[in-house]
């Protein structure tokens, strides 16, 4: 697409930190965020991200190398710190000279120092003000303030994006990305008004042409309405997913008073891959956020970025 048809850049602390055109970051979603999606978003002026949470070290290395060949623009890698092999994934991003790393699901102090010594910009995903302060103390360069509208694993306190972002902005001086419930330019405008410097978007990018998610998953997101996700498995780790048969089974088990051990047995292993990557509607986890109700069509990722920025401009101009 010709340069002239793209919205003009928006400068925030986040665009300056990452060297990108627009303050739109694609989340590192498991089983959906491979190099193809990351490259498409980065080429469109946002920050694409490879989701290391569903990859072994060798696969992550291969995906990073593919992205480097396909784009000269910045891209990031997400590493969930709760993974037993998180250290191996960190070693891969250091060896492959990835310069932007997002960490999640664990204490940020664990690898931030090592990554910073190698020249990496480190961003940590948080779900409460106390976690934002820990990230700042650990030396992180920015935080993602993720409300419980978001798909996948959520914070135990169930704080909404609308309430979380301004409180985090008051608590720390770091650049902030808002996440959870954001799928269009209206969400971007609202997030910036709340005190963020940009947005991290998951579900909208999971339902794009370049996403590695299964077509069944993408279509389920497109069909979903405002109330078609549930937050369940709270005794293990709260997970938001589309109301598939497995999600309803897990929800009913919780209502019936299932113990942690019983929920672990019900969950088993590989539910995320079964749902998102393999498209098993009956038994898989279809992790998606409440913004699913805003996703009405599977689009190229670059078109998502362009439309978000056009909508953002229109919203800002329409405000009193």
C-alpha cells in the first residue's frame, strides 16, 4: 500500500521507546502469534510480537530468524516467566539479538537484569498496581496494564482496564500500554485518555489472515457477541475463553465446588493448542477477550493497524 494512504504517525513515549510509527502493539498470543503475524504488524507501523509461550527454544529461534529476514522493522518476543524453560527462551532471544522483550506470568526481577545487560528493552505485563511497582523496581522499561477483559490468563483481582490504567499511571513513571477489551481506534483513543502511551491488542490480531490460529478459532471470535466469553478456572489461574463446550464444563465444575485438584484433572494438558491451533471446538480452549464482540471480519493484520489509526483520528476529531 502506498505511503500516502497511511495515517500520519502518532508520537508517544511508546513509539519513541520502540522506534515505531503507531502506538499499537500486537500481543504475543500462544499458538496465534508466529513470525508471519509479527512481521505483518511491524511492516504496518506497529510492533509485532512472536509469542514464545507456545514454542520450544529451537522453534522460537527459527521464528525469530524468519522475522529478521522478512522485516527490517522492530519486533518483539514474549516470554512467560512461569514456563520451566523460560531461561532457555531468554537465552535464545539474547543469542538472536532480539532487542525488545515482553515478559509475563512471573516476577520481572528474574531475567530483567540479564536482558538489560544485553541491550534489550524489557516490558512486563501486569494486572495490578503492586505488580507495576515491582516491574519498575526490577528495572523494566515499560509495563502492559492488562485488565481482566483480556483473553487468556488474567489477574486474580479481576481489575478492569478502565480502572487499572489510570491507577498504574498514577503509581509509576514508566511508559504504559493498556490491554484488555481494545480492538479498534475508539479503544486506542480511550486508552491514551486514561494515561497510557499505547495499546497492546490480542484478540483482534488473533482473528487476522496472518495469525497462526486455526480457522475454527478465528470464526468463533468473529461470531462471538458481547457476552460470549467466560472467566473460569479461577482456582488454578483465571482464564478468559469463548463459551465452548469445554469452557462451560469448566464453569459448571467451579459452580459445583470442584477442588483445585479436580480442576487440574479436568484441564489436563494441551487445551490451548487443542483449541487455538487445532480448532477443536468441543474440547479445546478458545482463549479470547471480551473485545471479540467488536471483531466482525477476518482481515489482514496491516489493515487492522490502518483502520485502528483512521478510527482513532476520527474519534479524536469528534470529541468536544
